[in-house]
C-alpha cells in the first residue's frame, strides 16, 4: 500500500479557504492529499466558471468554504453555501457551476 501524498501540514489547524485563491476568469485547484482510497482537493471558481457534466467512479463530498455553488446531480440543481456539504454518488452525472466566486473542498472516496 502506498503512502498518501500530503499538501497540508500534519497535526496543525489550517484555514482551508486561505490555501487557494480565486483567479479572474478561471478555476484553481490544489490537491491536499492523494491515496489509493481517494483524495482531497481544494477548488476556487470565479463567477461564471463551471466543470461540465461528467461522471466519476468515486463518491464525492463537496464542502463549500466561501461563496455559493450550484451542483447539478443527475439533472437536479442543488445550491450550497458556506459550511454546507453535498454528497454526489459515484457513477451519477454531475456538474459544478459558479453563480458567484466560491471555494470548495472536494473529497473523493473509492467505495
């Protein structure tokens, strides 16, 4: 079994939203950890940006850190704001849209 890679200090409290900045007209990502069972990645979206509809073999947990996001899961829109989490099940088409700038933590877990 391989060791996970880490983009975070160990045993230290960290302000996740401060680890990634919104880029004008873009999407920024920063992988925090990666292991055989899944990974954690921070994202920052500028207003109007999106990840088009796709599927993943992993369950995905989105936690909104700042701003508001629209998640389209199986054709249904879910809006989420700071401190809210949304579970996106594996193999269900989903998209991520930014009606305003926002930051999120994405956790993907292999079932």
